[in-house]
């Protein structure tokens, strides 16, 4: 985990900071609620929480424009909320209900939104990477000017198809930002136990792809890097790699015994590097907001999440007819 | 000692070719490595080199001769002191396809034997409701039909493009995409690196992003590298997204055994992909079906696995000469009517089924031959209706016996036509072994026409 890079007095506005604060807080509260519902047996199967990594998606969404696309792995709740998908629809998908984005047929790992250009939600580690390049291929072919954010983790970064995709993305100048969310652990295996590469983004150099490492706990640094990457892609210069150094506070999934790292390690990062606390301090120190205002935001956020949870519990299970629909065009 | 130069095989499946051009003339001295002639097949043009040094004594086949069978003597090399005139080539002339093109013999203008070397039995289809009566037919190879299907759909829809290994500048490893680069340009006919897993994912993503990709796998064996994207992403995304996302992609290429290419290049994936909900699976036999089904596949919004066969690429069939000939999925074709037994097959399996039917007819057994054409959806209704009439069924496929297409048909018949069956269904399949290389073993590893005949005799108690 690198030292924080963001200057103490960032060149940003009150509105911008408040927006990031709200969006990151929504993800965190949503995920905490999902964890609760899982514990109550309302959410089944796999449920991968995004707590700790919020600055990555919120910063990058701030660098995106209307029409840009995004695709990610199974740790996808944060990405959906950050691109503006309805928390109710996401939570109801987690509970497997009719009101979910996939009518309960996808689950935590498989949600999509044509409206928000969110292309999943993929459960096979690394499989979303060529998909993301393919979306970018379509944008280039159709000359839309769009950029695709293709997210994957440090674990996926060791999959062969990632490098097959790097090769083609650079060969064909595809407008894709490869975002490596390096949260240090591929399930229970640390990066140091998976590779001797000193950094993941530098592997792009073998294919001629530019990139950089970014402090993924600093939403402003993420946004700045995202803007640079997007500019590169939109200029027709091909793909760009951002390696986000971030950290997941919770287990890989809900059933993670977390024996691979110490409680102290997690606690230290929460205390010293938390992305939401960072923005909170910037707001308070810059006198952009008072405690009361932030408390009000906290309450609003809790209300949104509670309403989503309520909707997800009340929404009926899909009708049995749904079993047989939407398999074929 | 004079030696004969034989017509070379440029590929394991080549049976005949055109002697396009001689680059030497009688009396020329050549040494090893000199180019003697240019040989063409429908797939490729190759230069043919001398192996030994010597003098070209006599040229036996003139340039421009078509349909020269592999291993036909095409020239005689002589050593010092020998004269070409002394050489007895009468034996070789028997197998030579033509004497001389300067001869006015009309046979020289067309392929040398009335029955082309690799001809398949080709009875007139009995039922073809897609073709209006009086439609003109034209003779086309399966290869040409597939290319025309792609070209027609690419002309009609700018979002259709072709990607794969060697599809553009090389004109296709099996020449299926011949001419497409010239017509549509490098934006729409795209050579990929050798990256099956990656480009299958890229094509699937492009389909989700609004395009209609056609992915050519050089052979389906290589798609094993990419099967995760085909099944986990392409086939399942519509369902997983609650119907929001379409993945209109066609995966096509040569499937099944070719000839002498060993275990890793000889596998029939029909039963594999036919199991997957969310996919459509086509495996045409004739050129007309190849064309009509591929056009339907490209237009549809469902991902399609399109299984072709290298040995069928060069086979000629009658194709309806229509502006827009399409064939629906899920509709079998009855190739010939019969009363005593129902033969069900698809793809190259039809070769054995039709050959068997022809021989059985000589023994007075009348077989109804059904080509399933698509395996998902599968037209079991046509099969059941036929079995209600014949009361007997034999299935034919090149794939392995366990969990085969024949096994599925057998189970459907047992559940839905049990009272009509007068004998257990027999499933003729490839043998339960990896494909061996040796010619005799390979022949036995595949299903054989004799096995089909034997099976029919068993179910008809003859």
C-alpha cells in the first residue's frame, strides 16, 4: 500500500467532494446491509463485498462520460451503484426477486444494465477482460467515441486471456481502460505469493500499452488518473492500464475465514488509509461541510439503503414461468 | 532409370487438382528444388518442386488440365542416355484423367471421371418447402455457399464482420473466406493473432456492444481454448441479464475428422454444444443448407455454433438460385422417403446414411433418410413421424457413442414413440477412442457405411 499522494489542499470543489463522499458512502452502507441480509439468509450463494475499494469506481466514474461502458468481475455491486444503477434493483437481485435487475435470474455476480451501459457481472475470473475489449472494439467500429472501463483484480491479472487481450487491444488501438483493482489478495493468496512481477501494470509494456500505478484509496488521484487514461483512449491512442492499489476490508466472499492476513493489517489500513475518511477530512478541514451536514448525508444514505433492503425483501420471487424465458431471442 | 513424376497431394484431404502451369518443358534439365509446375486446388495454388535431378523426358498431362487425381503420373524424368520415347507409359495412362487437352475429346473439358473422386450420393431432396417450385438451381461447393452466405449478409448489414485466423489476407485456411477481404476491406474482414480464447471473448463483447461478429475457428478443435467464452458468456448472458442483453455472434469452422490429422485435430463437437441452453447449433450437410442456415444464423440474435466439415467443403450440390435463400433452424430435411427404416443423421454423417440407403435399396430395403440440419433446436417431430411409419430407426454420426446425438434421439423415441418401435434404436457412432493416425485404424475409428447397413439389417430382422 503506497503512501497517500493527494495534496492536503486539493484543487477541487465542495460539490465534487460531497458527491464523492455520498457515492462512496452509499456503496459502503449498501454492502454492509447486503452482509446483514446474507447473515439473515435473505441472500444466498456467493456474495462478494466491495467495502474498502469504493474510491476506485467512484473516481473512475467521475472521469467517464455519457455512453462510456463498464464491465467487471463478480465483485460488482459497487460498480453498479457508481454508474447510477438503482440500489433497489441491485439489492432485489441479491435476494433473487422479480424486482432485481435480472429478475432474480442472475444473482450477485450477474447483473447488467443496457440503460447504464453496465455489461456485467462476470463470474469466471478474467473472462470479462476480452469482453471489455470487445465492447471497445464495437465502439471503435461504430465510431461512437466511447471508452470501456474493464475492471479486473490482481488475481485475474495472472490469467492468460488478459494478455491475449492486451495484445489485440494495442494491435487494434481499442479505446479500453484496463483497471487492475489490486486489493492485494486473490481470494486467500497474496500478490507476493502469486507472482514475482514487481508491478502488474508494467506487464502492459510487453504489448506496448502505457499505464501507471494509482493510489486507489484516494478518489481524487483515481479521478485524475482516469481522466488521463480516458483522454488517451479517446485520442485514438489505444488502451491504457491503471493499476489501482486498493484494499478489501471484508473477506473474499461471505464464507472467508480470513486466515491469510492479520486482523491488525486490516485495522491499520481502515484507520490510516480509508478512502471515505480521507474525503471526510478534506471536507471538514477545508470547511466545505460541517459535522451536521455530513451526518445528514449519512442519514440520507442509510435511508436509501434501507429502502433498497425493504424493496428487496418485499419484491416477490420470480414467477415459475421465468425459468423458461429469455434463453433465446 | 526413368522415373514418373506423380500428381502431388497438397493437403491430407486433396483428391484431385488442376495442373495449372508447367514451368519446364520436355528436354529441360532440372535439379532438386527447381519448380516444375503449379498445381491448384479449390483451396490453394502451390508450386511443385523437383526432388531429384534429371531431364524432363516427357510431359504426360498438359497444363490447364483439371481434375487430375492425386498420384497420377504427370511427367517422366529421364537420366542421361535415356530417351523419352523408349518409356512405356501406357500403364500410367490408364489412370491418367486425360490424354491431351489438344485432343477434341469432350471429356477433357470437365472433371475426368463421371463420378468425381470424393462424390457423395446425392438424391434429389424430397421435401424442401423453403424453395418455391420452378426455382433455378446452380451447382456450388459447400465452401462457395458458405462464402456467399457471409458476403450476402455483410452486404445487407454493416454491423456484420468476420474475424479469425487467416480469414483475410490468406483468404481463409480452407479458403471459405476467399474474396471477402477484397470486397469488404480490412475493417470487416479481420485477421486475428493466434488467440482463440482472447478473440472469442472480444467477439462476444463486440456482439454485446451492438455488432454481429462471425468468428471463424480454423477448426473447432482450437475452440476448446475458447469454450468458456462460448458457453459461459455467449450462451448465458441473455438469461443472466433477465433478457436485457443479446449476443448475436456466429462461431463457425471445420468440425470433426478430416483425414490423417490425428487425435487432437479430429473431433466432432456436435453433442458437446448441443447440450448448451442458450446456443443454437447447426451442422449442415449440403451446400444449400450450409448457405441457408448460415444466413439465418448471422441474422438471428442468438449465439450460434456452426459446425462445418473440411471434407464437405469441396463437395458440390445444387443450391437454389435465389436472392435471399434462408433455411430455418429446427427443421429437418427428408432427403429420401422410405418405408422400412428411418435413418437419422446430420453433417458428414449424411454421407454414410445416404450411401447405406443406396446399397440397402439394392437389397430391397427402403430407408427414409432424415438430415437433422440443426441439433439445437432439434426437429424430433419429423423423426417421430417417420418412425411411426417405419417402426425402426438407426442414427448415424461421427462423434463418440457416450452422450451422443443418437443417444438423445433414441431416448426421445423411447419416450414418445415407444409403441411404434418394432426394434431397439441402434446408434451408429464413431468408436470410443481418440482418433488414431494410421490410415487403416482411422477408417475403423469413424463410423462406416457397412456398420450402418448392418444396423439396418439388425433392426429390420433381415
